[in-house]
C-alpha cells in the first residue's frame, strides 16, 4: 500500500480533463464484445475496473487489443467447462456479466477481491433459483450454471441498477421474447439510461412498458466505432474543488450526457445559496463523497444527503467512511441508516486519514486537503487505480504538493 502526505495551502489551479466514463466504458465494451465483427472504442481510459471487464469478455471468447474489440462467438454449443471470470473489485463487471455468461457460455465461475463478493447479490440468487439455474456463492467465488430462457424476469429497482443492466444485455440474445419487470421504484435511473443508450448504439431494440421493458429475442449486436465520454463522477471531485475555492477548469465534458452524475452542477449550485439544503442521492450515489465534502465547508449551514442507503454497499460503507474521515478533519457530520446530516464548518485541519481501499474516499480526501490548515496524510492512496490511475499525476500537475511513502 502507498501513503501520500499533502502539504497545506495549495489550492488546485489549471485545466484538467477527467478520464473517460467508467460506467459508459463498461457498457460499450460489453456491447462491442457481443457484436459479430470489429468495433473500435476511442478515448477508452484504462483502470482496474475496465481491465477487469476486458479480461472477462476475453474469457467469454472475445478478442481485445487496446480500443479494438472483436466479438465473442455466439451459438448454442456451450463450452464443456465453465469460464473463470476475475472481476477484481468491480461490482459493475460482476453484476453485468453474470446473465451475459449464462446467455453465451452456460454460466461461469466469478471471482473477486476486497468486498466484492460480500456485496448484495440476492436479486440474482432468487431469480435464478426461480428459473432453475444453478447459483452458488462461497467466500471465494460465485458459480452460475444453466441456460437462460426467454420469459418474464422480475427485479427490485431499489437495490442496484446493475442487476437490471445485466439482464438488459443478455435477454436480447435469447431465442424468444422476454419482459423485465420492476417490483419497486427504480433508483439510479441514469445508469439504466446509459445501458439503453449503449444497446441502441449497437443495434439492439428494447421497448419501455409500464414498470419495465419488453425485450424481443433473437437479436444481434452490430459492430460500431464510438468515442467514450468524459466521466462526470470523476469530474465531480474537481467541481467540488471549484466550490471550495480552487481555480480548476474542467474540460472534455458532455453537458448533454445521459450520465446521471452530471447533476453535480445543479446540486453544487444549490449549496452556494444560504439556508438548509436537502440533496437526494438515490439517483447519484457516487456523488455523495464530493457533495459531503462540499457541504462540510458551508460554514453555519446544514445539509442533508438523503436516500443514501446504497452507499453502504459500495467499495466501503461510504456513509461510515465519509463521516469518519471528514470528522477526523474537523467536519461535523451525523450518520444515519440512509442519510448524512452535515453541519458546515469554516475550516478543516490536517491529520491522518485512510481511504479504506475506496477510490472515491481517496479522491474526496485529496480535495479536502486543498482546504486543510495542516498537512494531510492519506493511507492506501493507491486505491484511486480502481477508476482513475492518473489521479495523483493530475493532482500534482494542478499544484498539489505530495510526498510519498510505501507502507
């Protein structure tokens, strides 16, 4: 593990282009790897999560070379042995590809590390057992085996949209028509919109119906050449730095993106006005660390981040880790089961902090250091490699003063 100490008194200055959208990259890689022929994806940013998805698609038979992908052979003859798919710590990779592996390979053995295999999987477990598909979870692997058949699939919409995305990718490949029905209101709808956009770009048709989607079977993904957008969830940390007084200019973002995290701009605008504020993060949980930090320095004002229960199911329990780490620095945050109440202070102090092996906590603390009055040490700072391997290079180029040591 690596530890970084950031010198105080150095706000960020200059222009920065965030990496390509991790969420969109996952989706375009999967669609391209299911298409018969060569696709090219420009502006693809490598990170541990994206490398996991590329590796898993290769395990399912696709070929990849940089931003070039050649689709996996699709047919009715499943391999004699289940493929092994290493998802590293990527929840998107795991949840997106379980149904895909069933559709194209009759299942798979999924491995991971960190908290990945502890994250909730009950919607798939219940659904597959209803459909007669073998599902087994151990501390070391999740194994699924069977044939995904056309039909009606029911999922809750308030656990994770990743389960929905996995089925939306897989069901069009089946021989008959299917319907995906939601049993609760949909959260993180922007992520589902990104999935539907990816399907449409690769020639797959999905029709919205009441409380779900109608999905014609027998479809084929068609190769495409596309460019990946900039990542609004990563840009959020630089916009938070702006809010806190840094003169950093964010470039390369698409204001018309279907990424739900572009709501960072109107949310921060609301925090600029005095008075108590309530921000609903049910549709944008990845923004919570950047928003919590911004709210923590609204001196004398109170902010509520609500409908945040899904933060407890991320790489760390982000309600606890955001609260713990910012309070170490002098913030005043109260944590509840699915909310954070933040009483704004005028300053933060430095000190010892920990990312808890969570890339977004590390980036939140790095931005907090721009307003800290003393040096800040962040343990396990290398966790940013999960989504943004060059974060610290960009941070230093923008004026951050860093000292590194290996633990």
